[in-house]
C-alpha cells in the first residue's frame, strides 16, 4: 500500500477516510462530517489524551472534518492546512460560513457592544467569524457577542508584507505546536505570517521546505522574505543578514543575525527558499 503522511491523511488500522479507500488498509472507512472550532484556541493533540503532545492549534471559527467522536474526543482534519489530530469534542460547534477574520494579532470578543462587558475572551489572528451587523465601532457576531470592527477584515483581504506581520510577534513566547500571539513555534510563525499575505502554507517546517518557494542557490545574496531552513527549524529573513524566528534558544520570537544562528546551530542550513510575495 501507498505510504502516506499521517499528519495530512486520516488513517489507522481500524478506521480511515473514505477518500483513502484503495490507498490504505483499514477495518472501516468513514465519510467525515463538518464542524468548526467554537473556542478561542483548541489544542490539536497527537493522541486523544489531554497530556499528549500538542502538534498544532485550531482557532475560533476554523472549519474541520470530523471522522470519529469517542470518549469526549474528536479525530479531525483541519480544512485550511489539512492537518490531522485529536481535539476535545467540547471544542467543536456547528459549521458556519465566515464573513470576516481577525486581522489584528489578537482582539477581545465581548459579550456585548461595551468594552467593559463580561464575559470576554481573546481571539487571535486568522480566527474566523460571521458578522451579522455593525453597531457603532463594533461588529456584532451571528454567534452572539461583539468584536471591535477595526480588528476584523473581510475574507479575501491580505497584507502586503508578510515579514512585517511576523515582526509583530517579536518576544512572543516559544510554544511547541502554537500559532497565536499567546505562544507559537517556528513553523507556526511562518504559517500565520504567510496566511496574512494570502499564501497558504503547510503546518510543519519540513512541509514548508518542500512546498514553498524556489531554492536560493547563492546564500550570500539573501533578501527580505527568504525562508531559511534547518532540520526541524525555519526562520524568515528581515534583510540580507537579519532573521526573525521563534526559537528554543531564547524561548521566544527573536530577531538575530543569521550568522549568529548558524554559529550556534547543531545542524547546517538545509535550504533557503524564496517566495514570490
């Protein structure tokens, strides 16, 4: 049988995606049902256990396909980046058709059109919402509650400079599997910054290295926006010499001279890719 990446394909010995019939062996094949993320951040786990490794995160309003619901857990595939994992079933809601997304690095989701109203929760860049009407400075959501309208953009609007988006995350804590202003990892920073510029990027650094951009053969002529890859790590060039990246060395997002990162790295640069954005 074909060897498929389990990060992007739903299959186990006992159950698999109906779309994979004939490509994998499984006792049962299922057609998924649609759902959306109904909480600010839903951790995506490698296995259906609360202490299992977080491999990514899903944000409010994100669409997903559900293949199994069992013991308060759901086995899902995210629609946007195709990532597969387990989320707690209580974090899922009915599917919606978003009209807007959070375009600020974060915003507050208020109970009412009043900045003092409670309860309130934080929503993060790329969270998807359905705006039902505008009231003064607020966008009232179909799910209830309100967000400051200036922190939202209509679907299809994009930033011109994805590096500038990444730079807004300076000093944000490093967090394995994270992809929000509350904490993120190296590939999460690249993914959310590129998405802000309208470029859909895979979740993990090895996928990004394989699928994004064109190879830069001359490493002495780097440009703003070039992606520098090591095994298990990626950074974004801010200039010919300076790089921004979420890293475990400082446990936060930092801006460093590329030569300094190379000097302390245990592995050599594996690739440098240039995107047409």
